[in-house]
């Protein structure tokens, strides 16, 4: 098309996923442009992973210090915590992210990008102008997901927070009601309770219901101990706003008064205005992909269109988006240059881990760290497993680490193949145990070989030895 700018690869969305797709493409010798309507760096940098962990850190550190004998520690200073959050998000300035794009040779077009045909993206800029971009090889959609706000009566009128608002708020609400029981709900309940809000959590199911049951129970017990009012097994039926605050009516007939409502009930794909209909796809839907992240339409994979990160609904986590981005960027280069495509299971261009080895940490106190299959997930897939549990508080390392340590660990084992399928750890500072479990799952390390991975004493890693002892060294695991 006359007047259109041509690149080998067009990436729509300059969050961490889009940055990595473009970065891999450029590293492989292709030209790339990213299109972004908001800030380069996306949700993770400004409204999700980074600011939420900044808000959580001081409260968790203060409790950890109190569990060490001989230390007297006050609670977090709100102004200092919020200032630290602002520093972590670069005061919502994406200059350094843009500089990185420039340094590696990636062009940036500011505006809203929309598919307008095969390998074509039209960008509407802030001043209402348009710019047409054409890709020689691939378009990668990396627009992520947004908070799902349910159509509850009166909810919109209460001007609820989403995760964006909860991580960027300038003041602590006196009372905060959190709707939901997942990761965002638990982390933000913890953070704002630590900062002085009176927090209530209302969840339809138990907390962290996609994880092992014990994890949700221990997090609930801890939140309750810290002063959070946790109510599970109940729905919100109506929200009423008035001059004296907000009244949240629950399905059990009770009413909770609050100053702010945070909705953390799930995510929706940001695909409602991407022009998907111009290439035979459904706007507003999650996008199906193959393991090389090509979008799959009614007639099979589209050879030029990729969906990477949250919007393909494979694993809605920043680190998995980056993992997918490396595979997608590399396979785009391979297909463009005629190199061999390694799309077999665990191949260089296949995002195999999305289905069998997704690591995740919930940064509450206690932390929850998990990878691979849970016991419930194994049962749903019809996989016969053996479970082994251990009380982390019984470790010498945990006794030294913190007074009154509370924790728990579980391995999900395939007794036929004698390999690890999943692991969950709950407790103070267990996030650092997760990578060893992830390596064991991805590498399918035989259990008899794990006995030779000796944990240092006295550390939390000694739990590996105790779990293996629970399985038994010299007897069949079946």
C-alpha cells in the first residue's frame, strides 16, 4: 500500500510480552515496530506485578523481623511505602523503557493499533490521525487482559477499584471491601490491611481455589489473624452508594459498609477493538494458538498472526508471557529466514511449559509458591498420582528462620514414571524454593536422582529431603 511503513514484524502492545517478542525478532536480524496506546512496559511495570509487590514488601518484612528474636519493629509508614511504589513504577514515566527500544533498534508508534487486513495494522494516534503499517512476515498481538467487572446492580455507580486502581491509589481507604478470592484479591487485601485499611474479603469460593486446598486455608487463617474479615461461599447481590458511604449487600442477607470496593473477580481479553473481524476472528474473545503461538482460526493456524501473553489465555502471568514471547520471536525469525522450526514438545519454538510447568507465587504472608499439577488438576486429567506432604514448621531451617514458623509443602508424583508432576510450598520466604521444583518438573528428574541433590543444612530447602523420605527411597512408589 502506498504510504504504508513496512517492517518484518509488527507487535501490537508494548508491555513486557510485546517488548520481548520484538526484542527476539530484532536479535534474529528482522526489523520490528511496536504499537502502544498507553505506556511502554505495560501493566506489569505500572499497575500489576511491580507496584503490587512494592506495596506488599514492607508489611511482610516487618512481620518477618518480628519473628526474629530480639528485634522490635513498627508497622509500615504509609507515605514511605507509597513513595517506594512510585519509585518502582518510575513515577509512571516510560522514558527508560522507550530508551531500551531505541537502544536495540525497535521503532515505536504511539496510538491504538487495529488489524485492517492480512499483515496490516492501522494506528490511530492521539491527535486523531492514522498511520498504516504493513508486516512482511508477522503481526504479533500482545495487548494482554483487563479486569473483569461483573454487571452487579449498583456496582458501577460505586466507582469500584480494579487492580489498576488498587496498585496506584494515593490514599489508604478507611474501609475496603474486596470482591474475589484469587491472587489479586488476597494480595491487595494483605497490602491495604498492612497500610491501615479495615479490609473485608467476600469470595464465592474458598481463597486461592485453583491451588492446593491447604494453601487457601493457611492464607485465610493468616489474613484473619492480621485483622481481615474473610467471608467465603457468599456472593455480592447489590451495591448501594450514598452520602454515608457504600453498602454492599451479600447473598446471605448481610450488609457490609465500606468506603471503597475492589473488584478482583477475573480477567477479560483486550481484543474487543483489535479488528479481529477483518481476518475472520471474533472480536472480544480469547485467541486460541498452537504451541508456537500462531493464532488458530476456523481453518487452522494463520501463518502470519501470533497472539502472545494474556490474550491467548494459556497462562495469565508475566513470566509466562515473556517465555511465550521468546518462543514466538524466535520462531518468527526461523520461519522468515527458512531455518528449521523446532515445534516438537519442549522444542526451542514451542511453549510447552504453559501446559505442564507454570510457576506462580502469591506474595501474601505466608507466601504460596506452586508449579505444575495440583492434586485436583491431576484428578481432573485422570492421572494416578501419589501425594506426599510435610509440615515446614518441623524443619531445623524454619525454626532458625522465624519464631512460630507456619508452613506446608506437597509433592504430586507420578508413581509409574517416578517423576515429579507438581509441587506447592506455603510459608515465609518459600518463593525461593520454587525454581528448584520447576527444574525438577521441566527436566522430569527421576526421583532416585533427586536423592543426590543434597540440601544445605539448616535451610528451608531441607524440605526436599523430608519429602523424599516421605515417599521412601527403597520401596516402589506405586
